[in-house]
C-alpha cells in the first residue's frame, strides 16, 4: 500500500492532486498529514519524508516519489487507469496536466487555494483574465473533443485530478467561466473524494499566516465556513 504525505487540506493544492486521484480510482493508500509551518519555504520538518521538503510525497516499498506529476506517472506504471486508454486522449491529458503543473501562475498566485472561504477579488487583472480564458478554452476543447463528462473522456483520470484545485479556486473566488466549463467545475466539486477533502478542510482549525495574508491581499472575505 502507498503512503501519501500531504499538507493542510484547506491550502495545499499540490497535495490534493494525487490524493483525489488515488481516492477516486479506489487505489489504497495511507494518508499522512503534516501542517505547514511559517515561513512556508522553510518547512524543514517535511525533509523527513520528502527530499525537496515539499508536499506531496509518495512512499512505496522503500521508494520516495515527490512532485504531483511524478507521482501520477509512477502510479500509472502499476495502474493504467491513471491516464486515458486512448492514445490521442492520453496525449491531450498529459499536455493539459503539464500545462497546469507549470503554467497558470497568475491564477495560482492571486487565487491561492483556501477551500473554506468565499472571497470577492479586488480586481481581475488582464493577466488573470487571460488565465481564466485559457481555462475556458482548454475545458471546452477537452469536453467537446473527447465527449465528456471528464476532460479526456468518460472516466476520471489524472488530468481531472490536476484541475481539482482549480475547481476549489473557482468556488472560492466566484470566477466566471462559460457554461460547459462551469458545468465541468461543478462535476469535479461533486465528486465524493472532493466532498471528503472539502469536509476535512473545513474541519481544520490550523491557520497559516502566509496563506491567510495572500487571501486578504487579493480580495475581501465575504464568508468563512471553516471551524473555529
């Protein structure tokens, strides 16, 4: 059985990716949750299970695999369901996941993941709007090209897992997408694994100052559903 090391469910978008992938595909794993410390870049306690001192990290039979994309590829070697069976769909899915992994920096930096809040952004800059427009285009292409209801076909795969943090961001910041893209976001949010993650995120009482400050810099908090 895999051991998956993650951080705060309210904040850690990178942790969510492999967690929701394994959960949704019913791949057994043991979860190990460790909270962020401040400053974020100095989580030296993570070094005990991750050579980069970052999350997520997967342990399997003496091997350590770090980084969410590397974890997806590693698990795929044992379980082909991780990526679409169709070659064309698999190529699209890998490209779209890699784009999320290395791109959308404005979206990720301004709309930091915080599952339990609802935030009204101070402004949507042209750069952020370009990221939102790209999401619209990418989602529309995948859904129309491969027939849905997921991004690369009729089953949930790693590419959907990589956009699950985006679903929480759209919910938190009320980002406007076109109807097909918004329907896809709602589909991700309704997944049982996403509901489980969301409930656990709301139950967390640990607050990390850097993440909290990023939210208030970006907008006004209109609701906070997290446990006191």
